[in-house]
């Protein structure tokens, strides 16, 4: 095709197909298969594939290369780049599958997600996914990709698609401007892309934007897309065989299995390996034959749909039917989606429609989907009341309200005193409450199971004139050995160093009493749950605290069998039917572990059961209308503050020194 030829609607499809055909590389299709397989295996919870999330990094490099190749080719083979055609192609390629997956997931939310609050939050995530701002939403709500909550968002995988769509939004204009200003000089444009990518890489490695923004945002991911773009513009070639490059990628994927602190370096190594595979060209090496094999190319062909479908299947289906069947369902859904949703829009009758019509239809579909989703978003009902002694009358309004219950935590009041996942050092100045110069000094240390009692101990300190030091970290009880997240089995490298450094702050504080609690944890050394090992680790942590001061251990609160918000919303007429049974093991899942760990230790034990259970049951709402649990396993901040006097009495009854 001559460069002087202009595009027209009649020649658009033929020309684009010829461009795609000339650029198609089976090995890169297979590489997409490797990347999506890594991500799915990681999300399935297999500890051997805990570096599989790096498959997303590989996708970014591939996307940067393929999109920039397409844009650059059109710039050089025509006299005018068409933004309308570019965005029409993106709509045909991306929107149909996204709309189908989001709508089906919305249905799954209503049928399979138990928590009303989780459904509401996930609904917002789905709307953000349709608008290509899921990553921004996850940054705003501080969603931790590696340590999701009990019911994680089934739209979490959409963050990377949003990054790519934001990249597609600005990249064509930037390239057109760059090629125009630099007189179509590929070397200079490539240099400019390299500089921008280097700045982005420095942002990524420094982490100055914070944990969530570093992981989810386009500015910190642009270097990966830019690396692929640089190869496309510069025409870089590599003599390194695809076998060697694949081995480099495999090495990068293995790094997080052994040391999560090296994840940024593993991302860089992954992207370099993928870049070398792209630049090396298709060759008849062992690695090249693997990438062009039928299984890898099949996975690559369905990779987009599989990436979209696998996470909702894991979140919504796996708890019901098991992980293997959920992954199988995702594979079937992805295969059908590629065949009946993706392909018709890529090559069917819709693919020859004029660009403006595609843009108009895409806008209508998108806005209609967003509007419908917003209109159907699940809402909680109004206020809930309990009737005094089962009699008539207005009743007592429960508090906190059902709308605010899930957020009724001590974390806002604690601020930086409650350390997050990436923090391995407690706040250097300590977190002191109550009377700074009190005669009696209390230290509250541990994970969320300890932090939940902060409102009670803050009231105790204020009433008695005691000094309270709080050193708490999410998911991290006092353990001196490496652990994993129970929800994902990913390594929790900052927990053991944090626990070790707490000892120094405690010694400097010189407490008269240390209060701690232990929630659920998984030892890094164990591939499956081991009660004896966990009890030993817990025992060692408490012994370390005992070397500083007397220790009180507060047992976990009774576990509610149903999410409190969902139960209250379902039983509005009689909230007292929301109860836990103290006689079943599920109500105290860690009782045996705690008994073994505390046996023979000179630690004081406080069992809060009397604060939650009366008459052989553990009602969710007390007689004054206060909701005891904010979620199935944690006390609400309102109730924690309300029972401070009873907690102080329990401390005294345990024999522990009290203010």
C-alpha cells in the first residue's frame, strides 16, 4: 500500500486485516497463554505459583508492543492516522466480553455472595470496571491485591484492563504528536518513550505513591507498556534465544515464592524476559516450539476471556463447588466467550461497520450498562429496631446502623498506629493514648483481633489515668517466624520483622501489662494447616512478650455463622434470631490451638464469651440495641467501647495486674 493512499470506509477492513496478518506472530499468542496460565494458577491459591501474578506484567509489555506496532504502522503507511478507527477497533476487541462478564457477575453477586455490604461494594467495582476506572477505585478504597478480604471483589482482575484502557486513551495522541514534532524519526521517538518509561520505572521502584497506587496506577505501570512500545518503535532485535528468555521469565516467576521483598525486581526481570522474547523473533528453538504449541496457542487465543472469567469463578463458584471445578467452569466460559462473543465482533459483520457507527453503538451500550447497573445496585433497608423483652412499642434502634456496621472499626481512630501490610516497622514515636505520664502502663499489641479491643482499653486508660501504648498490624499477631496470608497463601514477609521490632519498643515503654490476641495465621513453612506448629509459633511469640512484662491473652470472640449485616437485613422483624451457638466448634475455631499454646505459660487468660453469650446462645444484638459484631469474627468498635468496665473486671478476675 502506498503511503499517499488515504483510508476510506470501504478499504478499512481489508487494510486492517492485512496489517494484522503481516504482524501476527504465533509465538506471542503462545506467550499470552503462558501469562494467563500463570495468573490463573496464582489466583487458584497454589503456593508453588505465588509468583504467577507477574503474568500481568507480561501482558502489559505485550500490549504495549502490539498496540504501538499497530499505531506506528498506520502512521507510516498512511498520510493520516484515524483516531476514530483506532478506538472503534478497541471497542470491538474489548467491550463485548467485558459487558457480558460484568453483567453475568452481577447476577452471580445476587445469588452467591452472602454479605450485603460486599455485594454493594462489588457492585460499585463492576460499574467502575465498565467505566475503565476499576484501578482508580481500588486505589481510593485501599484494596490490597495480595491480601483480599473474606469476600474479595469478583471484579478485582479488572484493574489491569483499566490500566490498559487508560493507556489506549492517551497513547495514540502522544505518538502522533511525537512523530509529528520529531519528523517521523523513529530513533528520537523511541528515545522519548525510553525516558518516559524510565521515570515511570523509578516511580514503581521507589513506591513513593504508596502501596495501592504503586500497584494499580498507570503512572507506575507505564514503564511496562513503554518497554513493549520501545521495541515496536525502535525495531530492536535480540539474538538471545527464546528458550533462554523463557528461562529468565521462569526465574522471575519463582522469585516471589522465596522472597516477597524482591517482587519489584521480579517484575523488572519478567518484563525484560518478555521484551527479549518479542525482540528475538520467532525461531525454531525449544522455547519457540513451546510457545507455538497447540495448547499454548489455544490458551493465548482465549487469554482475554479467560482472564476476565477466571476471577469471578474463583470468588463466587470456588467456595460452592471447589477450586478445580471453578477453574474448569472458567475455561469453558472463556472458550465460549471467545467463540461467540469476541470472534463475531472481530471478524463478523460488525467488524466491517463504519467506525463512527461502532463508536456510537459502543457509547450507547456502555452508558446503558452503567445506568442499568446503578439502578439495580442492591440497597440496604432503613433502620432496624428491637422490641424490649419481646413486647410491643417503638422498640430500640440498633447501633451502629446497618449501613455503618461494617465500617465500625477502630482503624480510623488508630490511624498510623495500625500498620498496614507493607510496613515492617512500628511507628517510631509510638502510639500513646490516655495519660502520657500515668503510673500504670498498658501495651496492646497484635493483629486485628487485638486492635478490636482498642476502644475498650482507651476508655480504661482514660478512666483510670493509665498510659496505653498500641502496636498493631493487619493480619500479624506476635510471631517471630515467617507467615503467609490465610486468604491467598502469599508470603507475608513484613510480619516477622514487625513482631521482632515491637520487642524493642515494648522494652523502651516498660509496660506493667501487655495485652495481646491472636487471630488466624498460616506458617510459611507449612503447605497445609498444622495445629501443633501454629501453637508452637504462638507460644514462642507470647514467651517473647513475657520476657518484657506480664501478659494477658484475650481469646477470639464467638464467630457469627452468618455475616452480621446480611443476617440483620434478612431478619429485620426480629434481629434477635441472629445468634451464634457456643456449643458448636465453628463458634470457637481456634480454641484447641489456644489451649495448647497457653498450656504451662504464666500468662493470664481472658475469655470474652460472657460479653457475648447469655442463656446458652450468643445474640448478635445486646439488650440495649448495640450490635456486638461488625463482621463474623470481630467485635464492633461501638460494643468494644461499651463493655470497657466489664473488660476491666475480666482482667481483674484473671489475676492480671490492673490499673
